[in-house]
């Protein structure tokens, strides 16, 4: 049996790394339906990093309030 590992990053501002991996997986399985495909969304520390970390750890976003560097209150969601 063939095995393919897809380690994909996002396409800035348009497609998440998980969506890139899933699209590649679907294309591979059309050509090689017996193939085992493992999807590993990744991020280089930029946009999409939070989504990859949440997915990898089965985590969740938690809204908080905190000071920014100029001591202004910011709400995050």
C-alpha cells in the first residue's frame, strides 16, 4: 500500500492549511484510491499558526481581555 504525507501551509488570506491538505488529499485519492493519505497542516509562525495549534491539540479559543503594549485594554476572540 502507498502512503503519502501532506504537510501543507496556508495560502495567505485565501485558504487555510487544513483546506489545502484536504484538497490535495481528495486529488490524490481520485488517482490512487487505495493510498493512505495523512494530512498534517503546518504553519511557519505567521497567519494560521493559531488554527494549526488548536487543531493539533484539540484545543479551543478562549476569549480574554488583556493590555496591549501601550496598556490599552483589548478583547480577543
